C-alpha cells in the first residue's frame, strides 16, 4: 500500500499465491509483514522494488540489523531493540522468494533472481537426505545474501522448572494453559485456537460422537477471531491424564464466575482484564509467560513447553511414529532436533570414561 492507500498489486498477488498453495495463515501473515517492509524500504530509498541491485539488497540486509525497531515496540525508558542477524536472514529469504515468484510472472528480470543464489556442494547432509543414485542432489542452490550465524539451540524446560512455573501461577486458567502445553506438546497457536467442543475429558466420549477412548483433546485447523491458527493441516487428538482434567475443572469453576465469558466458545478467554470474555490472543499470552519467567528467574516461552513434551516422549522410548503424530509433524526428521543430552548424561559419560581408564591402569 502506497501513500495514496493503493494496494500493491504484485504483493497482494504473491500473498494470494501462498494462500492458494495451502500455506498456513500464520505464514501468510508473517510474509505479508516482511514484503511490506521490503516495499517500504525501497520506496524510502528510491529503489525500484522489481529491479534491485545486488549491492542494494546487501545494504538492506545491513539496515535490518542496524536500524532500531520502531519506538512503539520499545518499553518506556528502555534500551532500543534491534533485529538479530537470524531475523534478518529470515526477512531476506522471504524477499528472495517474493522476487523469484514475481520473476515467474514476468514482473522481475530473471537476472535479478539469479544473483540471489549460487551452486553449493553439500559435503555433509542431514539424516535421511536423498543424495540421488549418482549424488546429483548434493549440489543445491544456496542463498548469496545471508549472514553466517550459529545454529540456535532448542531450549526446553525440565519437569522441576515446569512445576515451578505452575506454582507461580495465580489463576486456574494460567495453570491449566501451562499444564496443557507441557503435557500435549501442542503449539501455542493450537492451544489458543481450542474450542470447548475439542475438550473430550470424559472416560467415554461416544455420546459426543467420538470413538476415542479416555480423556483427550482434539487439535483442528480453523480460522479464529483471535488470530490463533493450527500450523498442521491434519487434525489429530492427544491423550491427557486425570490431573490435566482436574486442572480444567478448576479453570471452568473460575471461568463461570465471569458472566461475560459464558457465550464464548473458545477455551482460553480473558477473565481478568478487558475485553472480558473474549478469546485470549498471542500478545497477552506472551505477556503472561514474560511475567512468570521474570518471577521464576529463567527463560520460559510457550514453545519451550512443546519442546519439553516432545523431548520427554522421545526419552521415555515412545515410538517415533507416535511422537510424530502427537506433535503434528509431517516429517519424521522433524524430531531429530529434539534429541538432547542432559547435563547429567554428559557428566555420566565423562565419569564413565574416567572410571574405565582408571580400571585399565596396572
């Protein structure tokens, strides 16, 4: 959209293409912000968005990390916040996809797209990678405009840390939310998108038209008024234990005391601040976790609970197909990143080696 509030035709067409290809709502929303940032940058710098030079794209990549984030995202009196190099890489990757797609439509010269990638031979491949009968898949197209950043680790919370968070919660709703994420491993968008009809917490749900035995929760992709969205397009159900059902009952008692929440079909709703009774949204949820993390003295984000659940399932020897199904992963290789060595396991390995060396001495 320009100063005359006219929509950018090519940008809108690209987003429509994402929607037509079945990309998730969250992906479309994220990409729209990145494309808008690119188009705004080009307009401000006097760059033809459809024909940027290599040096101009490099300059934008540097600008992304050097330019402070808008002040509206800064806490009053706080230090300016900046994008990380990893975030800049994600934004530039989206811009590259946008330009490549526009090139297929004849809106961007092919030479612009060709300068964004170069051939790269993979000396090391991830597990399950198909190199081809003659290794023809080992040469891939790698991005040329990209920061070299360390691969980020995947953080999770121990059972003790999760228990500490539960002890710090002041409301039954928040206690149930944390417990549900930790037990089911669902994404925060999936949790915020739950509706009452998804909570099958009876021993027998046949009266609800469900043949799944025992307490469980259904995860389905829907469009929700609070913007919550399930990443996986495939519906699934996840079993829960009796203690989770008990926490849900406590939450329902707390919720029933707020008259405005009676007519909302969403599971997680605002009970303590306006607008009362409306579905919880991402910002309020992250604010909740920020407060709890500050009080607990360690980092705690919703996705860390998902990571904790999947890590626990794998460590307990749960079949990987079962873990994949409960986690909502389309590829079995998505679980590879959840296999961690704990501090105690690392210590045990060192002590075991030291004991073996000591036993071998005469």
